[in-house]
C-alpha cells in the first residue's frame, strides 16, 4: 500500500496530473463543481483530496470535483493527502472512491470504475468478488459488466469485423497523427487564451484557470499517444490495450509490469 508521510499538505494545482486514467467518473457534475466553487469562495474548507506520488508525478486519485472547483474559484493550491505509490495504485484508489462520500456515484460511474480495474494488466483474470471489493460494488454488478463487454465483442465479430490478430504500424501512425492534430489545436487555444486575457476582450477571463485546464488537456493527449504494441496481448487486442493492439505512453510508462517488458 502507498506510504503516508506529512499529511495533509497544500499542493500546487498546476503540479497535479489529471490525465492518468484515474478519473472514475463518467463525467463531472457541473452543478456540484459550481456549488463547491462558491463554497470555497465563501471560505468553506473541504476534506483533502487524495494524490499518489510515483516519485516523478502526482496523480490525482480522489477529489476531481474539489480540484475543478478550486480551479474555478481561482485557487492555485489545494489541501491533499499525498501517498507514495504507482499510477496503478492511483487507479485502484480512484475505483473505490466516492462510495460513501462526495457526489453520489451513478451506475455509469460504477461501470467505468469496474472497466478501469479490469483493464489493468492481470486484473481481468481476478474474481468478480475481488474486483467488486476494489470498486466498492457488488459482485453480480461486476459479472454483469463482464457479460456486457463480452456481448459487445461478440457483436463486433457477428457484424463481420475480424478479430484483431496483430497490431498494424499504420494504426499506430494514424492514431498518432490524429492525436498530434488535437494536441496542436490545444496548444493554439492556450496561446489564444493568453492573448485574449492580456487584452480588453478578455478582461474577465481567469487566465490561470483556463491555461491550467488546457495544459492538463495537452498532457492528457500526449499521454494517450501510441507507444508500442501491447506487451500483454502482443497486438491481438485485450482489456489493457482496449482492443487496439497498442498501448499509450502513460500505460506503457506507468502500468505495464516489468516482467512483461521482454
């Protein structure tokens, strides 16, 4: 388990990574973010968020609504419990969070949490009860998620799509091309936001919050760039590579066990 040390502490929002696949919500509740932001501006103190420090990167594991609210309220730092661990441990922490506190989880949130854990190397083979414990759901719910995933894959085959046998270099290059285009567009948006904030038209823009959000989006896109053929399935398609046959830079750098490197 991650080691605790000197908690809680204040952490710069700009230093927290939100793009490591640790978001267990299907989507953020904007009403909750607005309510939290107003409360922050009124001086209300929220419980610390949870961050996992892998020695190089601070991954947000619990507290996405609070971080979004702090950004919207114009804050530059947030109170956090920072624990040492890996990105995989951050994902596991996120998957079981908000079961008893925070914004109530929807069924879509629970399904996303289960899918996150099942996509980790080696976790698809674990029992429904163990996955349920990690995600704070029931084991029949996990079984239902597995059946749905299997049915969708069977439907793809029935529709005439051949099962993927090996990753094609062209698929990686095509993904890299589209993601590079998105990254460049975000960089242009960041420059535009800065330029507007310096002029009369952007007098009421919160430049720091906007540029921080865009910077996180850019980091997310760069982390999603293809790195190599999936070492778990060797390009055949599996939960870890999300049936693409390749893994992203983030997954490659932080979620692939060392015994799969060769």
